[in-house]
C-alpha cells in the first residue's frame, strides 16, 4: 500500500501538470457553454403549452410555402441547405419545451431531419444560420425572424377553436 508521502507526491506532480493547462481548459469550457446557449428573447415566454400540437391547414401551408417546398435544415452546422423536399412542418422551439404552434416558430423539414431533431432546443447559432439562409428564398416582404411567441391573433384563434369544440349543455 502506498504511503501518505507517496500519495502527496503524486498529487503534487499531477497538480503541477494540470495548472499550466487550466487557461485553455477554461476557454474550452466557456466556448462550449456559449455554443450551447439558446437564442435570448426568441423562445416561449409562457410555461403553458399551446393546445395546438401540430401545424395544420393555413399554418402548415404558410410554413411550406415560405420554404418553397424544400427542407430548411442546414447541411453543415448552420451553412448550406438540405436539397430534399419538405414533408413535415416542424417547431423550431419544440412544442414539448413550450414552443407555440405559430408560423414564426415553424420550419419545413424533410422526414430525416425532422426525426433527427426530436426535442432539440436550437442554440443561437442555429437560429442565426436559419434566418440567414431564409433571406435567400423567402418571398419578398416575409419575415425571416424566428420568434416562438404567440401573438393576440393566435390566442384569439385558439380561444375560438376551444369554445367551438366544447359540447353545449
């Protein structure tokens, strides 16, 4: 069994080897944290889930039309664009994480990209890249901004639909 003095010597040598490397380890940790941070002010502002789970009817058509029927996912990180046809209208900020089903929170994806995304909350660089790519193919006058916030018109539509769905008694 090693003596206490031998263990102290090992720990001292280990610490002496690690200390000169701490500056780049700290920079690496900070860099990883920054890359993982979500886009500030773009996510849902409410903890209540939107009762509308999927993009349907006019909202789905608007998401698909804005993308020209082509997948909006990046080819490499935030650059390039997938060449596959879009089959699914997907939430950018996931519905399971409080993202509302609104056109400004929708993206057209091919089946493969939609399945691989799952409940991924995109970091700031993903959203920035998506908005940059959208400037090249969105119709003139359409907003490229990703905003997972429900406005008054969306709330009113949900109220109308939920009151129409209630049985009259």
